[in-house]
C-alpha cells in the first residue's frame, strides 16, 4: 500500500526535468478526437505503459488523510507539509497515472497524469497556478525549480524552468472534462485528443477484463501490463540462473494483472487478479484445477482459530507439476525420477504414487491454535481426505518396515495413534476417511475426538460468513477467527495495546485464491468484530479506525526512516570528505588542505560538491565559490593527520531536530564519524565557528558544565 501511495505522490509532483520526444507516432495527432469528457481516464494513458494507478479522491476522507499524513512525514518543514496537504485536498476527483518505463534506460520513463476536471466550479488553470506550482517550486536542489512558470493558453500549456534555459518541465493539455499532464510533449497532446481508433492502455491485452473484475467503488486501483517490459527484455544466457527462473515462472504466462483496496463500514478488503495465457507453461499452470468448496475447514472450525486449505485432485499432482516445468529445461530430469520411482516401487513392494500420494484427494487442511503448554506455544494439525484408509495404512506399514522406522502406537477411544520416538514431536492417525497428522499425540487425540463427534453439524457462524464472502469455492483459502483466537490467547489484545485491541474483538481475517476461466483472483478481507464496551461508533467506523491507526503509525515510521536516512547520508558525506583529506595529505607533506573551497576547486574528483550539500534540505553549492554560503560542512583548517585523534575535523553546519533526538554529525582527526546529541553538538559548532584552538567533546562538555554551574 505504501508503495502505491509513494508512486502516486511522486508522480503528482513531477520529479525531474524532461524534454524528450514522444513514444507515439506524430500522425496520431492529426485526426479527429472524441467529444466530451472521457468515461475512462485510462483512454488517455499510452498503450505502451506498463503500470497504471487510478485513484478516486472524492469523498474518501480516510484515503485523503492517509496521503496527507505520508506527504507530511516526507516534508522538510511545516510550510512544505501544508502545501502538500493543500494540493491533495484540491484534486477535484478521479485521477489516473500511467508509467511507461524502459528497462534499458530506467531514468527515461514516460508518465502521464490524467485528471477528471468536471467538478462544477473547478478552474484548472487556477489550480495549476495556486496549488500545483507552489509545490513544484519547493522541489529540487537549492530550489532550482523556484522560478517555474506556465506558458500557453487555451487547452495547451507547458511548465518551463527559466533557471534552466526555459526547458520544458512538463506539458499540459485540457480537452472536454479531462486534463492531461505528461513529461513528453506529444504524450500530453495526443492523450488529450485521442481518436476513437487509437489504442490506449485500456486496450492492452487483458486490461479491460481486469477492469471488469475490479470493484468500481474501490478508491485506489492498480493495473499492470507486462507486455512492454517483456518486449524490452534481453533473453537470459543459456544455463544461467536467470534462464532457470524464467523457465519456472515463465513471465509470458501473465497477460495482465490488477489490484485494489477499499474499506466499507467494518470491512477492509484487498484484492488482486491476474489474467493468464491460454496455455501456461510455468508455475501458473498449477492454477488449472476447478475451484472446490472445503468441508475440512468447517470440521475444524470452532477448535482451531487459524485454518488453511488447498484443493487438489490428488497429491500426485505435486511431483507431476514440478517435473512438467523442469521438462522445459531438461526432459531427462523427469525421466530419471520415474526410473528411480519404478526401482523404489519394486524394492518396497508398493506403488508409491497410487498407494500413498494418490490416496490424498480433494483437499488438505492445516489448522493452528495457541498451546501454552508447549515451546513454542503453538499446536498444529494437517488433515487430509483419503480415498482408501486400508490401502494407505498398508503402504505406510511397508515403508516403515523398509526404512526400519519404529513408531510408538497407543490406542485412545478406539483409535490407534502412532507417534515418532523422542525427541521428534510428530504423531498421526486415520479417522474414517481422514488422515490426521499433528505436532504431538495430544493434538492428534483432540482432533480425532473432535472428528468422531460429527463436527459437521456444529457450524461456526464466523467461519461460514468468511467462507461465503471471500469465495466458498476456491483453490486455496486462509481464515482466522479473530474472536476465537483472542479467547484462546487472551493476552493478545493486551499485547496489541489499547489503540488496536478493539480491532481484535471479533470478526475474521481471510484470504482465498480462485480460478475462473483464465483469471486467477486473490481476495483478502478483514471483517472487524462488534464494538468494544462503550464504543458504539466502532460498529460503522471500525475500518476507518483501523486505516486511521495504521496511517498514523505508517506516517510516523516513514518520518523516522526519512530522518535516519538523511542522518546516515550526512555521516557518509563527512566520512568521504575526511578520506579525501587523507588522500590529499599523502601528496602534500602530511598536511590537510588549507580550505574546503581550495580542495574542491583544485581537485573536483577528489571532493565532489554533492558531498557538501545539506542532506536534510538538498540545498548545496553549485561551484566552489558558493561553498561558504551554501555548503553544509564546517572545517577546522590547520590540523594534520598527526593532530590529537579526538579533535573535531569536520562538522555539519547546524543542529538538526530529529525524531526523539536533536544533534549533528561530526568527523574526528582519527577518521571516525559519529552523531552527537544536543547540547554538546551545539556547543561544538559554536566552538568551531569561534575558531577555538581545541575543539573536542570533552572540551565542549566542560564548557557546558561551567556555564551551568551555580
């Protein structure tokens, strides 16, 4: 989710300056255009785009809050954060973003942002001037975009940068109810005046089918067209790991893909779907069996809070599927397997495929629950439906005899349970036409007792509802009964904390994979339970509360990560400058340079100006003459490699307010760098600026102690 939002924000802010030729033919611009506003914004996205994001910002306050919170967390100050928030607030409705990357030149990706501007009273030109441009002008090193301006009139504009010889920064076209912003001129023009006969992203193979499968009311949708990337890919080298991976995955099996997220009332839903080729040759061919409904999950419901199932024709499909893929690489692999299997069957006297693997049919279910009498505190079981219990038991007995395996056999309530000797913890039994394997004798006994009691008549309302809503007929399904999980592990809400504990009051968390025609669908849903005591608002706003809490934590995490990244960049820069000083000293009589300006002017390769930029604002010098004004590094000239190792050599120019700690980075004569917190950091910077002869952490600490003495 954060990747989607970051892409959305990045593209809205047009990172980078561009002035390239279009990827569409010029002839496409001369014909007639569609009349009126476009029903599908994807019609303005080029057909060679590989990724499209559709976001609807109308009436989704939580979604807007999420974007604004993330934008604020990535801002350098309150003013910048507010401008980001105002920009997001002002977007009138639905937008679509298309990206057409070229894997050979990733920095030359084309993008298009399409906006629905039909909102009554919305003035697009005013929006450009008062909302978009102020945000764009804040971008760039030393505010190099601060002088951006708009040229043009009517339905065609371009945003130019006077600071860079009036090069075009972006192109804008408006037609009917659609505005198109792009980083290539012809993309903007042809996208706004696309003809009926022109192909767009919506016409790419499989995309319209994916769009039909995605819910129309989802506030954000993502669409993927792999064709442009596959077309630009170079074939892997023969017998290389890349070739093996391609044979297993076979990217050509994927025609198109998409995903969405939405929340309504007490439900959060996340979904993805993929359109597959008519004939799959890679791992995707495992999704070729019909969807089935699970009975095993229903039988285990009420005892185990976490349930997973996989539908299968029989377990023989597993090796068959694996060797079907490896045959694409080397047919001798599966031939050797079948020869070895025939020898094994002859030696043991059983038909392994028919008597063992072939007996596991229809489905397998895995169930998990807490068990605090064990370490780790988890009990699990695997239950499989078998065709003939006697055949399987006889085959297992022959295998045990062949491999000289001894099992402890105990009878409980008429059921023989076999366990592996200590220290291994594994047990199994057969109940009717079900094989039960579990982590211990106790778990097998409990599951066998439960299955014998005819659990099919004891339905779990939560599991039934979850199964129905995420797809009762499926190939794989995972369901968690949150209420049962909390009853079996009552400390879970306490561990989650008061903010999130109401979200664990019930409901379910589930996912399913289904196959329809040539489409594979993943559906993930979290249904929140009833409200916590005294929190009636939770009934209708549970999902909103969940998203709000997650957004708050995500934004805080992003802010911390951003500041830590900037701090590390600052420290890395100081370390690189220190190393350049030592290299300089080797050729100059064991002396450090007279000044940073002189070193940067005489040896630009030894001291790139980028190392002197402020990592927190990206402002920095563009020539040695600007180092004094725009550089972010303080230098103490006169020191040598033989000076006291604890002397400060370099420092950041100012203390930075951090998340929890304020301070600055410093470099020492011995070559190491470290972050020093306030107030010592501030006093060290003052001592350097005052030109004091000794600047060490000990001296700064002593100076502070003297100042604070009564």
